[in-house]
C-alpha cells in the first residue's frame, strides 16, 4: 500500500509541475504555462483567417518557375505572423513565399486560457502557374 501511495504522490507532483493538476488551495502559477507551442501545418492551416498566396509570374528566370519551399513560421499571440524563416528548397521561390506568408493572419491559439505563440513549418509547392500549401 505504501508503494501505491508513493507512486500516486509522484504522479500528482509531476502533473502539478507541468500544470496538468493543481493542489487544492494553491494558486496557479502562470510561469509554468507554455508561452510557445509547435503545431502541425494542418493545425496552423485550420487557424488561418487570411491567406495570401503568391501570384505568377514568380520570376523571369525559367529555372525558378517550379519547386518546393519550406518555411518556419512563428505566429504571435495576436494571430499575426511575427517571424518567417526560409528552411529549404529554392531560395528565389523562398523569398516569394516569405512575402506572401508574412501577410497571413490566424485566430489566436489559446492554452489554459492564455494566448500563446504558435510555431510551425509550412511547405509550399510552386508550379508554372500556381502555388499551393502542401499539408504534411
């Protein structure tokens, strides 16, 4: 019995430490709540309220007409894109994609009643006449 109680206390302590539980009579500590979370491209896409897609022609150079681009995106607590960083693919198309994604807007993401920064990776596929987001 003593072993079960010790295990239960350990589990409760761990849950309190990560903010999943609270000891009665103890005030919640905001410092333990996450301020930034990582979500999949699908979750980020579901939060989008405004998406601006690049419009052709992307460039006059035929070598950079099509390809894939990966961007790391940080959405602020207000739902506006605060950072975009090119992380792979054609660098010329990456600049085109960055300019478009900086104009996107999202519903704020809330965890435990607090708005948080949201981090994700967006993959964009460019073809001769079209750009689209690839959900992975």
